[in-house]
């Protein structure tokens, strides 16, 4: 019979394990608290970089985006959140016709933030940001045009 | 140390000089009752706020922050909510006992509360069997709990009340044993004399090992007496909704709530009186300068500081440990705490007889 299975061994084992637990909570008592006091602390609010709140299409300084209007994101979306209209332009030098993006419509109200569209994009043209204050009074305002 | 007896005797002699003695006694009783109840409520408010904040800190939260600065008015909001709630009368319940039960619980804790020595001479009930009186008065609160469970006509309340009966009567035993250990050390049962002895060293230091073991046993038993986790079987939210006070609403529930918090204050107050010296300042033999500095701090500050330290200790235990099963609760009491308490009492007696205490 091991000592820890005896009566006194049980007592000492219990005391040491209880003290371990109390040590853990004591450390927790003095750590920085995780509560965010949201509306007051907008300035120092910490939101994880990987938090997905809004789909955006980044544009460079000339106003160009990377979208090639391939429609993979639209196909990947389980909710039908994205709708793309395209037009065909013919290159004057080579004479080849090319599909370009006309409008990129994104319905925030139907989005479930699964990130499948971002993962499926071959050019990295769209991404999620953590701009989470998206509440509006009208559902129509949730349908956004992402390209400029 | 400032002696509050001079103040109370001055009030007494003034009242006796302007009024007949029976009227003076009556007025004194009324003044004392008002003082005790006001102090009781003030401490209850402080305790509820402290519980919320300490609990939040142990869970890495901030606790109430919105009602008033740092959530200071949260308790008042809670009390106000409770006051405007309807008191529902239960079908087929025993109306008289149902309404009497919360007052029994409250009464027991107020009587015990008035035994606490807040400062030298600042104590309502003080007589030669004080320690026994505290044990007796604190243990009739269980009658209220049993009546509450029985009169509610509800199976959950009944199970909760029976569990609390088994638990509280059991733990009364080891609590009594650890109080007796300290009575052996001090040689008196009068609360004021127990504290007076400790002005030359607190019992937890002068009684060294047996006093410390008694302190641990007292804290465990005290936690069980207040029906708080890890011994919250009488309430057991997950099994019995709220145990014995399931059917109570409004201020009747509020009385149970306040009494539970104040029982914790009382347990902590008695612990600080018996083990940590009550209002007695920290005394280190040989360091006269240090002792005179410590004497400058008023007695009630010492008492409240020690009491709130013990309360913090109880809350730390409450927010750390998971709940026990009923058989584990009773096994802990009868297989561990009572034998250890009895042996500890014997060790303390031997120490006192052989003069091995400081």
C-alpha cells in the first residue's frame, strides 16, 4: 500500500492539491483583468488581428484593386453573399478581350464570416478587417459595393 | 487603548439622571437595537459588494462597473429591485412557518453579530459563557432553514433543508471543538477577556501548532456553516434550483441572502476574535517602539481589518474549490475533522498544562 493511499497520506495529498488550486486562483486574483469596458475604451480597445468583422477590398494609391473578376469567391460563398457584375474590354494593342470587374457587391447581413471567399481568392484581392461597429438602422445599408 | 466603556457609562448615567431607571433601560435597549441593526445592514452592503468584486477578480473580471463609480451603487440597485418584488404566497404551504422562517435565520445571525467585540468595551453581549452563547445562538439559524424547506411544500426545498440539517449539525461539532481548543488556551469563555489576553500576543502565535490546526478546522467548518461553496449542498443550484429558499421571493428571499452574507461576517469576526486577537493590536515581545506604534491604530480598525482579511480568505476558498458530494461532506467531517479536532484539543491541553505556550 502506497503512502498516498493511507489515511494520513490522503490528508497530506489533499492539503497539497488544495494549496495548488489556491495558488492558481491567487495568481489569477492579481493578474490584469480581461474585461473590456467597451464604449468608454474605444481608443485602447484591443481586438485580435484575426477577428473577422467586415470584408474589404484593399486599393492601392492609384485606386486599383487586385480583383480579376474570376468569380471564385462568389462560388465559394455558402450564403450567396457576393455578387459580381463584369464587362468585357478589348485590349487595343493585342486585340484580346478581357473580363474586368464592374461592381463587387457584398451583403454584410448575409455574411457568416467563414473566410472561404478570402481563402479562395487567387490574387489576395479581398480580406477581413476588424472594423466591427457595423450596426445600421436599415438592412439596405448592409449591402456594400467593395470596389471603387 | 481607548476604552469605550467610559463612553457607554456616561450615556447610561446621563439617561438615568434625567429619566426613571426603567425608561432609561428601555431607551438604551432601543438605541442598542438601532445601532446593531444599522451596523448589520452596513456590513451586509459592504460584504455583498466585496463578494462581487473579489469573485470577479478571482475570475479575471472587473465585476460591476456601471452603477455608480466602480459599481459602488450596484448593491443598492439590487436591494431596491428586491424590495419592489412581489412576495408570493405558495399554495398548500404552511403560511405561518413559511413567513417565520426567514426571521429565525435573521434573528440568529443578529444575536451572534451582537456578540462580536468591535473594540474595547464596544460589545453588546458580553458575559462569562460568551463562547458557548455564540455557538448556541449561531446554531439556531438552522431551525429557520429546516422550517423554510419544510413549509414551502416543495420537494427541492425539502431535500435542501434536510441536507443542510445534516451538514450544519455535523459541522457545528468540529467548530465547537476548535472554539474549545482556544478556550483551553485562554482559560476563559468571556469574549472580552479572551481578547484582553491577546493584547500580549495573538493566540495563533502563542498557541503555535495546535492553534493553527484549530484555525484551519474552524475555517473549513465555518465555510460549511455559512452554506457556501464548496459546501453549498443545501442550495446546490444545479440540482435543487435554490434549495431551501427556492420558493421565497422579494424581501423574504433578501433576508436569507443578507443572513447568509452576515453569517460569513460573523464566522470571520469570531475567527479574528479567537485566533487573530480581535481588536488587540499586533504585539511583538521585546519591540517596545513597534508595539507603541501599533497601539496608535484604533481597536475597531484592527478588528475590521482582521475580519475582512478572514472574509477574503473565505471568498478565496469559495471561488477556488469545486463542490463536494453529500457523502464526501459528511466523510470529511466525521472521518477527518472531528478526530483531528479531538486530538488537537488533547495536544492543546497538554501544551497548556506543560506550559509549552508562549
